[in-house]
C-alpha cells in the first residue's frame, strides 16, 4: 500500500512538473497580456494586440518574434508551415485571438501546433469582452508514451 501511494506521489509530482514547464516565461507572458488588455481593452484587430504584446514582452526582457514561420513535420518529413503569432524565448508559442469567446477548436489547434512543431508549451490569449487565456503543455515524454500506447499492431 505504501508503495502505491509513493508511486502515485511520484506520478503526481512528475505531472505537476510537466504542467509547470516554462512557467516563469508563461507567467511573464500573462503579465504582458493583462497589461495590454487593461490598457487597450476589447475591440481591436489581432494585429494591434500582437504589436502591443511585443512591446510589453520586450519591456519584460523576453526575446520574442512575431509571425515566425515554423515548419511542421510528420515522421521526420516536412508536411507544412505554420506561422506563430508570437514565439517567446524559442520555447513558448503564443496564439492571439480577438473574438467574442474561445471555443474548444482553438485549444485543439494550439495542441496540434505543439504536436507538429515539437514545442512543448503554448498559450492561447483572447482579447475578447472578457480576457481569456489557456495554457497547454505537451511534453516530448508524454508524446512518446502516447506513441507506445497507440502503436498499431502488425
């Protein structure tokens, strides 16, 4: 019984560490997001928020690139390109929206970007009537586990 509890605690600790991956960077990105939202409010086009986010992120000392083309691979073969709204510290994809409300498809698309690029952390930020944010983590270790679990049988 103690072994099971110990193993569960280790599992919980590993999950927490994976979910907190790059949390210092995502914390600063969220700080920038709320600064921009509080200053500009709701109703501008995405590009306006993107430009304002770049200013805020750089003020916070973060290296960031906007509209960065990222190659997407499938089984080590190039299958397409994706353009990240903002790429921070070469570690976090930031997808911006300026819509009424986030829908599940927006989160699915972000997760697919993470899968296709191998980048492990993404943020979805919506400058809607109510500010919304979603953080997604898709670690390489998790993807390896999925591949093993769902490997087709011959």
